[in-house]
C-alpha cells in the first residue's frame, strides 16, 4: 500500500503520531492531488453504530486546508461484524455527502469542526440506512 501513496500513522506514541500527521499535512498541501482518505473512528464498533471520531483526522484537514467529504459505509457491519473472521454475503453501500471546508480553520476549531463532520456522517447513515435482511 505504501507504493500507492498510502501512509500509516502509528498511534501508539502520541508525539510520533502528531509529528507524522504534521508531516503528512505538508505532503498533501504540496501534492497536486490534494486528497486523503481517513477513517476518523479508528476502528469498527461492536454494534455497527457510528463511533466517536478521533481528532487527528480533523486536525490533519485543518493543517492541510483540505475539505472533508463525509462518507457513510452502510452494510459493512452485517457483512463483517467486528471480531468476526467470516465474511457474510450482502450489499455494502458507500454514500458521500457535500464537502465541509476546513480552510481558514485553526486548531481551536477542531471540536466544532468534528461535531459538524460527525453530524454529517450520521445524517448520511440515517438517510440511507435500511434494516438488514434477515439471515
């Protein structure tokens, strides 16, 4: 994945993680592509609900001046529940919302920015979520 431009942040050491995020923000800012894909929850939840967002992805967007496009992945929990080694057949739908601008925001805006992004993702889930088919 590294050859495709993927970067991984080691979150086990806070200082190293912050330095890695700042380096990544500079790389993205100077790149002609100007896009990132991050999973701000960091992991899947035990029940498939939307989990709390980590601040790193939000600060990265603010530092790089990039908008966040909220995305909801619907059906993934039913196909591969957390802790399961078995992939169940079923549909997965990815829904994208409108970009939420981070340009002009500063570090102190991260909490409000995070609430805005999380509400946008939850709204996408609420609008597009259908009850899973019975097994």
